[in-house]
C-alpha cells in the first residue's frame, strides 16, 4: 500500500505540470487528454477503495473464525471477490497508464509554466516526538520540502505556513513567512534528495490550548517576492494535527474511535469524507467544529451547521453550537446581524455573484472535439463556480463538481468529447446539458449549456406554458419577458434559459401554489429551459388573513 500511495503522489505531481498547460494554447487534443486522465485516476481510486474494503471484510471474518478453513466454500467465494477487484484495479491501472502516455505526448510539445512541489516531511512534538498533541503547552516542529521540477530557475521564493485552529490554540515561534534556501531554486537537476533545486523549510509553533478534541490544519503556501506567485505554480498541500490522541483512531480518518462510535459512525472505516446529515459539512469537519454528524442543525437555531460555518445565505459566519452567537437575546436565524451584539433585525445588503456565460449552445465534432466557454461574474462580490455534465458519455467538463474542482471569478469552462479518439459520425445528434453553478453565493444560480455532437437533434428553443387552475383568480408573470398570464400564457425561450415566474392573486383570492416543472410551494417558480415545460398555478377563492380566518368571495 505504501508503494501505491507513493505512485499516486508521483501522479499528482505530474498533474500539477499538466494543469499548468491548461491555460496555454495547446490545441484541442491536450485539454481532452488531461480531463480523460483525471477521470481515469478518480475511477482507479474508487476501485482501490473497494479493494481495501473487501480485504478488510475478509480479514475480520477470518479473525472471527467465520470460516472452517481455506477449503471453506464461503471463504473461497469471498477470496474470489477480492481477486476479481484486484484484476479490475490492474486493468484500470493499465488503462490509466495508456491515457497518461497520451497526455505525455501532448506535454512534450508544450512549454510549461515553471512548477514547484511542496511535500510535508515531518510534524512532531519536540518533547514526545509524537505527531499528536498530548501536552499543553507543547512545542512542535513542522518541516516541508520544496522542489523545483521545471527547467527554469525560480527567484524571490518564499514559503508561508498557514494554521487553521478552530480554537486559536496555536502561536508561531518562528516567522510565518520564510525564504526558501537563499530565495532561489535552480532548474531541476533530475536528482532527488540533494542539490540547489530543492530545499527544506522548517517552522516551530506552540500549542497552548486545552486538551480537548480539536483538529488543526497546517498548509504551506509559496510566495514570489512576498506575494502570490505570478511566474510559477505549485501544489497545495496540508497536514493535520489532532489534539487528545488518547482516543485511538483505528481507521486513520482523523476522527477518534470513541467519537465516531458516540456519533453513529463506523470507527473501522474511513468515513471522514461522507456527509451523513447533508448539512454541508463532511464528517471530519463535524469533528473539527464539534458539531453532530447526524444532526444538520446542532444548536437547533433552524440554520444548518454548514450554513453557519461558511457564512451562507445570510453572509455571516456564526457559531454552529450556539443559537445566539452574539448573546443579544435574538437567535441567529432571525437576527439581522447575528454577530454585532445588538438586537437589530434589519438585513444587511449582501454582495451577490452571478454566473454569466458567453454562449449557451456548444457543437462538438471531429474538427473541434474540445472547446472552451468563457465564464464571468455577472454580479458583485466573488464568484466561485464549478460545472457538472448530465452525461459524461457525451461531454466531459473541467472544472468538474464531482472531483470536486472550483474556479474563482472569470475563467474558462473546458468541454470535450468523452475519449481521445471519439468518432462523432457515429453519435451525430447526441445531446446533453452542462450546468455551470455558483457554489457559495447567497442565491446559488446556474447557467445551462446545451452540448451537441455535430448538430443538435432537438430544438434550440422550447415552449413554456402556464395553466391557471382553481376557483380563485390572479395573474402570472415572468421576470424574463414572455409570460404575462393574464393574456399571454405561453412563450418560447432558448435552451439553457432560466425563467422565474411570480404569482399575483386578485382581490379576495389566494395563491395556493405551483405544480409541474419541478416547482412547488408559493414562492417564485424557477424553471430551467431544457425541454418543453408546463406549469400549473392554482388560485383559491377567499383571502387568508393573519388571524387564520378566510374571507370568502362575495
């Protein structure tokens, strides 16, 4: 397994070099080969996880004496399952290496942006030599190795240690920003372990908090002249430090076994990356913040834990364990400014990013198997965006939400065919949609792009129609001109358009809600135009007042 981990480490460094070429003019086939390689690695890691799980299951059954011996038919059946997965892993490795060879051919013709790698070397207590916190105060030494793997020398090079401690329990002893070697790393000499193309950087810091469960994250950032680099790229790397390791961690998932058992998780399986309660926090983050991985709202303030930690719809980062973060007597969910200590219920004006694309229809063919769509922030603030394809047998995307991969503000979405040698003549008319999504905005909007092979077999416009139902009366209007129903209850919109409908009940009528097109409730109805859609708006007779009584129509 150590060799497998080392192999993946080497592959990740290779991908850093490949990603440096993504923004260069490298031809259609390069972006396609790069995305295919990324997809193959993900599929390989899924198979490896399945193999480890099956090996673990078989090992436990042997320990528990569930088999009579090596000739037991049930043992043989379990062993064959393991061998089948091993064969699948080997086959996927071969397929992955074939794709990597194709990518290597493409890289041979590209002048790459200089690339540096950052690898954690060691993290240990100066007192106990352990990698976990058992004392307070306790001094730790962290070493990272920086290597230039490009053919150009890098000057004015510095390294910065970022420490994310939920309880602010860490204080740096050494300087946070340090020069790497003399400030310059020479070109790669292709010899690992020595030379002026690589150097170690060492930091010391002290933990002075309580010996309570806490997960601390250390990350190294490279700088050029003290600021974000402009002439090279590097891989982001991180290291975790656990407080109070007296609770063992058998599955090495950075969550103590006792804590996992107490919170309904499996201490024998790495389930750190799961999100059991669908609150926006992964299990290891729940442990880090002290929240409940089985309860989306640990402090019962009607705000999901993830909403509070990342500052979601209300724009505020609040305490997921305290329903009244600023102790002003007003719960966070209803407090207009939940961190100011006051009792105001006025809502702040929030910046709102918006996804904007330069085209809504993309045609792929043998001459153009890869294309790029420009993504811009059409709103205010900072836009973090990603994309997903409805059918990766028709089109692949980068960045891809399933990896996950994100981009900031303006950039390019790369869309490609599913394989390097795809024959578009055999799939003419194939069609799918790609969603480009705002990840962290208060209103998480999206744009939909239609992708077709050679030509689009379906219409590039679809009809949206509204039917009014019920004994009451009222009108329905669209924010995007077209629906004014009333009179105009049908309109045609381009594929990928997003139409927002609003209902306006007449006097002595009540709007009862939407149905169809994925809409429900009485708020706005938001429809993505990817097919013909019919929406029903129901109005009932009588208006409901605050006292709960209904005034019937006269």
